[in-house]
């Protein structure tokens, strides 16, 4: 599926209808919701080091004039910044939700059996960022942090933005995000790292029949409920699995958890380090549990992609409103790229993004040729012609 086919999946009147629904264009003459969205998407995809001045320049370009379908007018970068600070976030949030529904259906989102959860941090000097929480310590007090907690299956299907101090702990941020998530398909397995350690949270997941896989500290205090079911060690590509037991974990103060959990112990072949998986899933083998947890790494790769290729860690607007707008716009860009990646069976992110942008540029050239009364089919012939 090429870029034109992917973008054409979005209904032609969606942006207009959402603008009416969210009232995003009240009091806006030039930078209306649809224009801001297209400008953000254009710049996020086209420029690795996006900035307000880049957006100002892009707004006046021929390429964006074609995307925008309006008479091009000059605009100042400060006007873009001011608009990002005040524009209705709900417009971009609903765009994101619509994209999830449309593209999730196209790439089989509802057939996935697990979803990974994790958080990424964006930090800036307190002189630049006025929202967010601070850590303790002399140096840490000079920095403010924002946390973005995401659930990632085939697409980034869940996102929460946290700036309060209590969300510094993953016991709060990850727990809240997982409990609040209502999957659009049958109960997927939630996979997360060792950020959640609270035994009460494990109990709550079990009570609410939320299947999960995580890891715990190897020497965590526990009581055996059902002894080891592995008679002979199981060897995988990376692990030697030695134990599969049901245990009761203990919290601080020797308080025993309410429900037993399955603990799978293994040794990493490469380093001989002992590790322990924890889960409330009964029906999967110990090897299957370890393989599923290994897929958690996909969300780490996705975070790296957001920050390095889509420039998400660079906050071009530092207001809470502007940060949320950029969050949703960046996630929409990532959805388009992920769909392009999957439908074309591409590997990696960097080259895939370059190919995506090249196809957009070719499409814009064709539009420009049509506007000038030419034959767009000649563009393909010209591009396929070997250099002389």
C-alpha cells in the first residue's frame, strides 16, 4: 500500500466535521484547525529537527500550499506558537482516535493478543519548562520532567500525559493507565517492565481479570503456593528456564498478597544472570511467557523512533496545551508510518520514514503538474528514466 492509498483511507470530510464538533475554529481566521494539523503533520514527517521557524518557512512553501489548498499567506513563528498554546486539544485528540479506529481495522489491530505498556520521559531546564515535576536532589531541582505513558500493540493505542509529582512512580502512572484502558477487542495480555512493584496492583489486576506479564526482583520475598512444575530445564535461544511455580509475594511489613502469582525463573545464557517473570496467566507454557515478555522491547524501539526520527523530545511549544497538541500530532504521524511499514513488510524505521516522505514529495509534484495543466503520469516516467 503506497502513501496515497494510506492517506486516502481518511474520510474527506473528517477534518471539517471534527472542526465543527470541537469548535476548534472559533476566533481563528488564518491558523484554523485543519491548517495547523496539516502543517504539523507536514513538518513532523519532513523535518527531523522541526521548530517554530521551520514551520513558518514550511507554511510559505509551494509544497504546503498544495497540501493546504488555500491562498498562501505569510505567517510569523510567534503566531504559530500562540495558536498551539490556545487551540482546542480535543480536535487533535479526536483526530488521533479516528485514525486509530480507521487504521487499526486495516492492519488487524483487533487480532493482536497482547499490548505493551511503558513510559518515556521528556526533561527540560526549569528556566524553559514551567509545568512538570521535579526530582529530589540539588541537580535534579534544576530540571522539570514530563511523563508520557503509552500502550503499544500494532499501533500506539493508549496514551496518557502526566506532569504531577505522584506520577514519577510507575506504580502510579503505569497502574493508572492500564486500569483505565478499555480495549476495543477481547482482553489482551498487558506486558510491562519492573516499574510496577506494588503487590496490591498485582492483586487488583487479578481481581479485574486483567492478564499480565512482568518481571520481579529475583530474591523477592515470597511463599510457595504450588511447587516447581519443571522436571528438566527448558532451553530457548536466550534462556534456560529452571522453575515454574505459583507463589504468594510479600509487600513491605510482611503483608502477603491476596492472590498467588506464577513465577518463572530462568538464567540468561549469554550472561548467566538469573531473572524472574511474574504473571497471572495459567494457560501458556513457561517458554511462551518468556517469549511474550521479550516482545516488550518493541515499545522501547517505538519510543526511540518517536524521539529520534519524529523529534518528539524537542518541545517546540512548552505550554501544556501545545505539548498535548504535539503529542497527538506526532502519534498520528507515527500511525501513518507504522501502517506504511506493516503493509509494505518493511524493516526498521529510519529508511521506512525516508521512503514515506519521498512518496509524499512525488505525490505533491504530481499535484503541482496537474495544477499547471500537465500530465502527472510523466512524473513517474521521468523518475524511472536512468540518468544519462
